C-alpha cells in the first residue's frame, strides 16, 4: 500500500512532494463526504481506465485495510449501484472530459435510492481526476515498470526510505502487525503480477513499436505549417486499446491488480483528438469564461471543505518550480517554457487561452517532446521505452520529473474544469 516509487521521483522537488502528500493524505484519509473504503474503490476504478496496475494494486490493499468488502474486488458487477453509476463520468473524464454535461451530473444527483449528494460527488470527481493524472505520472516516470535490466535503467530514483505517503505526512509508521497481515496478500499478488508483466510485455512491444512509427510518420506529413492550431491538430496516435488483451485471473481468486478489466466498462472508449469532434459536441472551453481561480476553486472548496486550498497550493507549487536549465536549452525564459507545456496540454483537451499565441508551442517544444507529452497525457499506458529514451536525451533527471509534474497538474486541472463547470451549470 505504498507510493514509494512515486515519492522517490517527486523527491527531486521536495516542496512539491510535500504539497502532493498533503493533498493525497487529505483525499484518502481525512474527514470528507465519502466513506474510506469507497474512496479507495473509486481510485481503483480511475486507475483501471489506464491499465495502471501500480495504482490499482496499491488501492486494492488499502481498500481491504479500510474494511472494504473483498467481494467488491471481483469487479463492478459486485459493487453497490451508487458506486457503479460513477462509471460513465469516470470513463469520460479519463479520456474525453469535454463531453461532461450537466445531464451527467443530474443523473447522479436525482432523487432515488442510489443518489449522490453534491458534496459526495465533488469528492468523487476530485478523486477521479487525481488518480487519472497520477496514472500519467506513474507511466511517464517509469514507476509502473520494474527497476533493473527489464526496466528503465535511465531512471535512478532518490532513496527517501520506505515511507508510506501517509507516514510522510502524519509522521506515523506502519505497525508490524498490519504489515504482517497484508504481507501475504501483497506477495501473492506481486508474484502473479511478475508473470503477468512478462506475458503482457511480449504482447505490447510489437504493437507499441508500430504505433510510434505511425505517429512519427504522421508528424512528418503534417509538417510545421500548422503552428497556430497545434493543439487542435496534434499528432495522431492510434487507439490506445489496440493490442491489449484482457487481464484474466485464472484461479478466480482476488489478487489485486491482476484482473483490471473487471473494474471498467466500455474498455474501447479512449481519447480522441478534440479537433476531430463532431460539430454538435461541446465547443472550445475558454478559460476567460470559466477558470480555476475565479470559479472552480470557490465551488470545490465550498462543497468539500479545504480541498480547494490544497489543490490550489499544488497548482501554484508546480508553476513555481525552477526550470532555468531546461528552458535555456530551448532558448526561452522558464515561465515561457512552462506555460507552453501547460497550454499545449490544455489545448489537447479543448481548453484555450485567448491571450496566448499557440504558434509558440511549435517554436518552444521539439517534435519528440510534443509526442511524449501527448502520449503521457492522453494515453499514458502506451508510453514505451523508445519514446521515453528519445525524449530524455537533453534533460537532467530532475527536469524529466518536472515535465511529468506539469503533465500531472495540467491534466488534473483540465478534468476538474470540465466537471466543475458541469456541476455549476446544474446548480444554476
């Protein structure tokens, strides 16, 4: 139940790590509208959308520690309808958040035996966005893969000790009894996962190689003359579910992250370029009409006390991280480089800033960097070692982590903006 690999990577930026840990601890372990077991199950549902075994396995263990019903781990068919009803907005937020409408909100809040309260729904939405974005970080920094010859040898995380994320925040240590109780669960799961990783790697490697070559070929064909609409005509990547086989638990026992398919419906639903949406779908999201600072912050803070302050601190913290060397290599000021990455990510989700010249994105971000950012943001489960290595060449390790932190926070804010706007429209 530890976030050790994540905290080791974030440890290159200690101030951000502190802010992240406080938010994670508050969402999962402090007073809030949702029961503790439900929080972890929602996290499982969110991480499963990106086949993120690392996060699913972590929250399966914490779900059981929180007193969750083991039967729920057999899949969505075994959970209460109220939780199962979250599947639709989980799916949309994870892949095409611009499709969220007030009707989705109304359906969950309507008076019935399984209705959600506004406070519960806001808590759930923040959890979903948090875990979707964290999955991007997990894949982007290689936390999903083993260290050593079979993993990403270029990643050499800091050694921050074996602290759980809640230990680092609350200053408490796991009791030996809890560790003993959970050791067999996690050991059984990890042994099966090791075998599963080997099988899945053989399935993925050929498909992912072909996908990247198609993506790069498409990039060359697009050329550099489309700078003004870079986000709207971003690089093409094939269906993220291509080449993925269902994960099957052969002996029928609950083993954590083994059977990810049971935690989601409609697995073929994935990201599509916003520019290719149908004309009758939602229009471009303009930040001057609904922003985090002026609208989202106050709404989420009112319905889920104090979470707005924690999220706002985290957004500001990632914006304040130093990146002078990284920006200097690109020939620009640090703030300009960071804003280019942030706005490029938001643009892929249909969010536009009227005061920004999007032609700057092509000038600031090299082609392979854009390919990497889009993959980790929109379909992180397709991040592969070749793309990873080509992106890393000109960056120090702390800079690599910084780029992934920008992806995490920009993606999370994008999802929150769409969800909170829909809640606002429902309330109005």
